[in-house]
C-alpha cells in the first residue's frame, strides 16, 4: 500500500514538473506581469487657461506613453498647458532610453523654459520637479508662478484697464497699441532688479507692473501675454539668453512686440514712450538691434519667427 502511494506521489510530482516545464514561458510572463508595478494614468481636467492653438516646436498630446524624446517634451508641455500641478505617467519597456531622456529634459533649464514660453502665463511654472525610478514611473510636480488668488485679482485689474483704454470701434491692432501705450506710461523699468538681481518691487511678474508700476522684461511680457489671450490673439513668449518679449500673430503673420525696449531707460530720468518694437517683423528686429545679441533667439525653437 505504501509503495502504491509513493508511486502515485512520484507520478503526480513528475506530471506537475512536466506541466510547469511545458508551460514555463506562459508562467514566467504571468509572474512578470503580476510583479511589475502598474500605474493607472489619471488625466486631470484642463483649466480655463489652456491654449488651443498649435505651435511648431511643441504640441499638445493626449497620448501619455512616450516612445521618443519629442513625445516626452509634448507630455511636459501638455501638463503645463492644461494647468496641472501633478501628473504621473510610465515609460514603456520597449523605450529603453526613456528614463535617460527624462533625466536629460528635467535637468535642461533652457529647454524647460522654452516649453514654458508657449503656455499661458497663469499656467507657467515657478518650479517644476521630475521624480522617476527604475520601474519607469515618472511624476511631474508643478508650482505655478501665479496663485489662484493672485489670478482673480490680476484678472479684475486687467479687465478694468482693457475697458478703460479700448472700445469696440477699434481694430485689434489699435487695441493692442492702446494697451501697449498705457502699460508703458504707467510703468518704469526696474533698473535695481536688473542691475543687482533684487528689488523691493515684484517687477519680474505681472504684479509689479499693475501694483508697483515697476517691471523688468518678464513682467511686461507676462502682462501683455495675458492681454493678448483676452483679445483672442494667438501669441507666445520668445526669449534670448538675456531677454524675453512677445510674439503676436496678426494678419497671417507672426510679429515681435517688445514693451521693455519701447520703455527705454534715459540718462535724464525722463519717461519716453516708443513704438519702434511694436508689431515688427524679424527682419526689422534685426535691423534695429544693429549687431546686439539682445533679441537673438533660437530659430529651431521659435520657428514661426524665422522669416
């Protein structure tokens, strides 16, 4: 009886081993899938400041599985453009250099800044952090430059200004000119922040222009970008290594608009309202710069302005 039981146990063991061997590939696949961490991609709602237009350098996407570096850039842009504060996605196993490319972008401040220039100022970041691990999970954490409370206050002030200096009989170009002139007349360039890197004024943001009446180029540009969005005029911010200004799409042409340089600092301290940099072509911009590198921008990023 014992021999029969031993024989049956031995036979059963052999059968189990044979079954496992024959189906080893299937079992290994199932074990791997079970052990692999899964991340469900949760798509937050886009906020009211999401841009709808497309650009050459960067594009919105609803495919959050990247297969190359361009896909990663588009995912970062989409997260920013839709006003998200946090977003998690995964690198697919077949994209073997995905984490390397994630690291490359997350440490490239110029590339991130270029991407940031194509989003609404209210969705732009003050900090953007990227966390990732060997499982391929990637998490983007964004702190916006303007808080929700600030945006409500800023919007009311901008709406009031638009109502006071424009009317329905004006063309879009006339409205932009009236607002350009108003901002310059009400604002001084913050030479202290420019020269020393610090100031008592919040001049690097819209707040400094509206409430302190002092600005540097980023403050002028952010304010004009918000105004252009309210006027439904396609636009983005364009940057050189030392400066930032607005690109504006009017009459089927991309043009430059630089309030900073139209509000020059004078040795006498007198206020001057200029319009030399008001809605001009790239060719005109080059001629005005006369060899200066202040407006030398990356034409592979801001390709709309090449010509």
